[in-house]
């Protein structure tokens, strides 16, 4: 899971309920749309807080930025029915979110990890509401073998354990950076609270999507939509060479953020914000 550097909203940002035709979503917002609007979608077990460090640099660059919790994630309500978290349902949420934040204008859509694959599914249904799509550390299909094993254990655990018991078991399986003792106590407490707040049915359905996602790169490449493949220089979910190949197949803009891994938005937020803005500017100029 992504681990934000802090959980305090920067000056000028606000938390609010974003009302859509598919219900309310907890959101953070910063900036004004001098150059456009961006909608940021979190990944597996993530939340809007994963983008806190991007809010100020993107707002300073002239963009209105809206980061959300997906349905059943953290502070967005969700039902206790796993079917409600199928990819078609979540893609419908994305289209509703785009409509709610777009105010008649097309929006730059950014999906991190699983959020990128859900965003892709939304664009394959209706790309007319987006000015561009950024796949942020989000791969072409199902995750790599090591992550498959972790996700299969998680799905099995959630079938017999509650969220607190699974949280304790997960601590034994986290990558080294997740156990960094330098993590501020407030962030550690937030990560635990976010996990407990997330609907277990959402986690199970999301894990199944990551295990089963087909390769839909050719379908996305056929759209008239500027795509940007952005990642760190290492990734434990989808190998970077997979992301390189995906970008080639898409004819997409490709950016690798030095010193970052699966969450460039957290690891190197200034560099990631700069890359996002350059991508949006290129999309506005050339359509790619």
C-alpha cells in the first residue's frame, strides 16, 4: 500500500464530499482550473491521502486537483456486497466522478496502480470526458508472480479473518519500506485506520481484479486519447520492463521517475508533479 509522508492537508486544500450521480465520494481538492482539472484515483488499499504531496505543486502549476477515495475505500461509503466492487461498477463510478468535476470541460485522469486499470476500463467505455489518461505505476494486465502469491493469501485470509486480524498478518508480509521505523506515528496510525475503514468486500474484489485482469493494451491504443505511462525506476507489482513495453504498444508518453518505486506520488512528489504537468501540457498541444 502507498504510505503518504504525512496526513495533513496543505494550506489552500480542503476535504469535502464530492456528490455524483452514483453517490458521494470523500475527496481532497486544491487549486483553480487555470490550465485544467485533474482527477486522481488511488490504487489497491489506497486512498486520497496518497496524493497529499502532489496537491500543492499541481495547484501551483495552475490546475484544479481532486483526489478521491473510491467506493468502499477509507472515507467513501460502500456496500457489503462484493459484486458492488466489480470493475464495471467501479468504471461507472469513474465516469460519474469525471462528470462531477468536469463542469463541462474534459479532465486529466490519473490512476495509480489498480486505479489505473479501473481508469482504463472507464476510458474503454467512454473516453470523451477525459483530456488525457495517466497510468501511474499501473500495468498492462495481472500482477507479477510474487504479488499474485501475496494477493492469494490476502483473499484466503479475508475469507476467515476480520480486517484487524488480517492487518496484523499483513505486517509480516510488507515490503521493507512499509516497516520503516522512521514513519511518523500519525502516519502509522492513519494506515491502520484506513485499512480498518475499508470494506473487506472491496479489498477482496480488488485483489481478484489484480489477479485476473486481462491485457487490454491494444483496446486502449485504439482510442483517440493521449496516454502517459509514468512509473518509478523500480516496481514490485509490475516490472518496469513490462511498463516500458506497454508504453511502446500504446504509442504513449513514457516517464520514469528516478529514486521512486511503486508510488512515485509518495517517493518523489515534486518530480512526479512535474512529469504530470509536462504530460498534460503535451496532451493539450498535440493530443498525445
